[in-house]
C-alpha cells in the first residue's frame, strides 16, 4: 500500500513538474498605431487620423495540443485618434487594461519558432483625455466613462463607454533564447460611444465609434 502511494505521489509530482515546465511566461511591450472608426451623429463616416501609443504587459502560454497554445494575458494599452477641423486639432487619448485570450500556433522554423495567433480581447477603460489645440491655445478635458448620456448630464465633457471588446490577430518570430518580435492588429467589435439621450429630442443619434489599430511588440519568454 505504501509502495503504491509513493508511486502515485511520484507520478503526480512528475506530471505537475512536466506541465509547469511546458508553460511559458512572457513579458512584452511596444508601439500602437490607433484610430477610431465608425460614423458620426448624422451617420457620416468618421474621418479621423491615427495616433501613436504604446502597450505593455505579461502573458502565459499553456499547451493544448502539439504546437498549439492557449495564451491569456494582461496588457496596459493606449488608444484614440485625432481630427482636424479648420485650425483646431482635437486628439482623443484613451487608456485601457486589456485581457487578450488568444490561441497560438508555434511551429519550429530554423533555430526558433514562427508564431501565429488570434482570439478575442476584453478591454476596461481606466482613463483618457480630449486635447484641443488651435490659435495658440491648448485645452485638456478628462473623459468620463458612462454607458448613457441623459438629459441631466452636461453637454461637455466627452463621454465614452468603459468596456470594449474585439478581435486580435498577430504574427511573429521567437528566437531560441526566448526573445520574440510580433506584428499585432486589433479590430474593436463594440461601440464605445454612449447612448445619447441628451440631444435625442433634437436629432436621432446615428454615431458608432469603435477602436481599431495595429502595433509592433518586442518581448521575452521564459
């Protein structure tokens, strides 16, 4: 009985060690190039320009099949856009904590691995500003996160929904030593502008604003 118990304990310890040894932890960071796409309040296409930002965080690779991994993570990421009207330039900057939930293919290529991944992400807005510049004047206004703008709310400051979600896709290469480089793209699926009941008596709000962009990441897996 003691022999069986010791054998089972040894097997359990070995399996646990093996699984843990296969799990890869990573840190990464890099540049974002973000935009806000969609329609304005009358239904016209938004004509915004991209702005640079950054991201950084951690993830873990959990094996699910040969050369395939489940890769959840946590990232801090900045997003937004800018637009120019006459002599006034307005820049929207949003900060998110994101949870990507990706499926990753990692195949041997040369001395390293080719990486291909895709999956959903969830985002939680933690801050933001709208910066207006023109005529030698600069005004910064904090963004307020709420799902609906009601008749009792102020016409200004700017409002956005706090939650975002969408799809990730990325490709890259990981060196044998654990350093990796990847190109990322994101497509927001949720409308992040709130439902507008403030001006509903005057017009029907047709706006729909979504995050979109791409980026370049450098990281290390150990």
